[in-house]
C-alpha cells in the first residue's frame, strides 16, 4: 500500500547544530504538509508545499519538495531548545487523503 | 479563539463498555477527521467527514463509528472497546480537507483494560 517513510526516527543534537529530517513516499504526492508536535502536545501545522522543487523558509526552518514530488525535507539551522518535538510530514495521496509519516523525534541538548 | 475541542482528555474504561469521544470545532470547517497515534506508527486515519452527513473510512476504521449530524461536531464512538484500541486519539479539522492545513485537538488518551 501507499507509504510515507520518514527518517531518522530519532535525532539528538547539541544546541546550535543543524538538523534535517527526510520524508519519502512510494507514490507521487499532490502536496506535502509539515507538522510539529511538542512533547505531550498535539500536531501543529507548519507549512504546505505544492510545486515540484519548491523551497520555503520560516526563520531557521527550510522546507523542500522534491522534483518528482515523492520526497521532502525539513532542515533546521542552529537548533534551539524550543525546537524539541516530533516533526511529521503528511503527503496528499488522493482526494481528502493524507498519509502521515512516522515522525522524527528531535531532542536538543543544551 | 479558533480551536478544536476534544473530550475527555483521559479515559480509562473496561473491555466492551461503549464510549464516545466528542470533538467540536468553531471554525466553520467543512472537513473533520479522527486519527490514532501509536508509538512507531505515526498518525493513522480512522474516519473522516467531508461535510454534514458525509463520512468515509480511513486506514484503520475497524471497531469505530462516527457521525456528522452538525457541521461543528464529529464524535468518535467505540461500541465495544478492546485493549488494542488503547491509544492517543486526535480529532482534526480543515476548511476543505485538502490543500489547507489541519487544526488538531489536544488529544484523548484512551486506555482499555
């Protein structure tokens, strides 16, 4: 079946280091969304990418959508302790249908 | 404040005892959905609704029921809960269900013993 794999599953970084999580789909995606879930919290929508090769930035976060619209990445520059949480991608695979990745849990060591 | 409200936040119940988790949104969203979150499996969709009286199965619908009699409410019903339904449940809504981000509720942690 359709799958959206996300790697790595866990990442520990020192504060100030960069972090990247990758999302790979078995099928072409109409668009891809990214969410952040703080420990004990609920997912919060960050951004949506629609176009092939699209790059969007939000302060220290850079989001990319692959040329084939089957993969995406989220890069955080100079992590801070406030970046702690689990980052999920969600790819649209059909009408009203999104598949969430398994998430990457980020820990930032001060 | 624009939000999705779920109740209860925590629930412990026994096998076979019917329960309902409520979900309400105040943003006039057309689309609502239920997810369960389990370690290592991410968020898996249970049911979704595109509008009033229109619902459809997600990836893991077995053992669950939903209804959408009003636009703002989308309750999740477990007619006969079993221990494998122990999980963290999230309700989410969006304007159209595609092409716009979801707003999630705070979650309901359900334990079935």
